C-alpha cells in the first residue's frame, strides 16, 4: 500500500466535484503536446482526470480512477479541425455566435468520442464538434466557478 497523501505532498490543483466524482481540472499551457491534430469537424479535448483520493482521504485504485475519468464531462479544448464549429449539429446552417477556442473549458457528452494517450502521457478524447455542449464562462466575482451537474 502507498503512503497517504497529505496536503503538503499534493501539488496545487483545482478540484471539481460532480455527480460522477471528483476531478483534477486539466491545465493547458497553450501548446498541443498530444502529437495529434484533429481533421475535418473533430476536436481534441484534454479531459479532467479523476482525483487520486476521496474528500475523506481514501486513496482510489487505478481501475476506479480510470473508469471515473472515462465518465468525465469536462475538460480543456486543445485543438479543433478546420471544419469544427463551422456548421450547426445537423450540418445544414452555418454556425453563428462565439466558437470554442483552444484553451476554453468545455462541457461534453459523457463517454463522448474515443480516448487517446498522447505523446505526453495525458489522456485525450477525440470527438465531433457537436458533442461539445457548452463553454465554461468565468464567475462574475472573478472567483472559482462551482458546478453542480
């Protein structure tokens, strides 16, 4: 068994709590380190990963973390193909309004797309642009946004 993590041993991280579990919020430095560039209407999302332990301090096994990570519905848009967000979900009408950009925090369908482990060892999801449901907007008070979904 591994040693219990303490607050001092944990890196600074943002935890997001959803009905599916707790997640370490994915960070994006502005560069696509995955080794993939999406084509056509596909997008590449760096998923939030399941937290290594529960709020009560119980360490979670890797298999549990992996299945919880697959259920993630949030992440960071890393890259988008040239046709992504060009048309509505039926591919009939040109997209109107703001388009998600790399670096935006996005909400997507549970189990959307397929997983890919990038050159950097991170888990990404490759999915169609229409599987992105929303872009997270900053809280009005400039503080951290809390989500209940």
